[in-house]
């Protein structure tokens, strides 16, 4: 069995610190206005298509832009990407910055 590489280990550690939810649960929360949706993918992926209502805050820039986009540290934030790795890293960064939900 192949050992996980450093990126996979980083993502696994991030996933231990965050709460993952199903797409259905995310849709319910977003449908009633209870959360902000963040797309952490690269700009080309964003331009190719993204979830309705999502804000684009790319993985490498979110720490610089999140204060303006979501100033409330208690605001529920749902992060997504193509496969779950980048969104886990984004969610972990937000948690480290003091975002609680």
C-alpha cells in the first residue's frame, strides 16, 4: 500500500480540525440563508463554472480577503472545491484565523 505524500498528510490533518457536511446539508443551509458559500478553487476553475451564490476566494488569497468578504467571525461558512482537499485547507485556515463556524 502506497504511503500518503506530504500534501495528502496536510489535507488529512486539516480534515481532523474541520467539520465536513454533505452537499445536501450544504444546500439546505444555503437555501435558508444560514451560510456563506466560499469557492477556493483557481480562477480558471471558477470561470468554468461554480455554485450559484458562491464567493470566489482562491486558496492562496483567502487569508488576505476574508475580513472584507465575511467580517463576522460567527458567520457560518461553507467551503467547497473540486475534490475536497483545497476546501479543507481553506476551512482550516479560516478556523486558525478565528472563524468559529
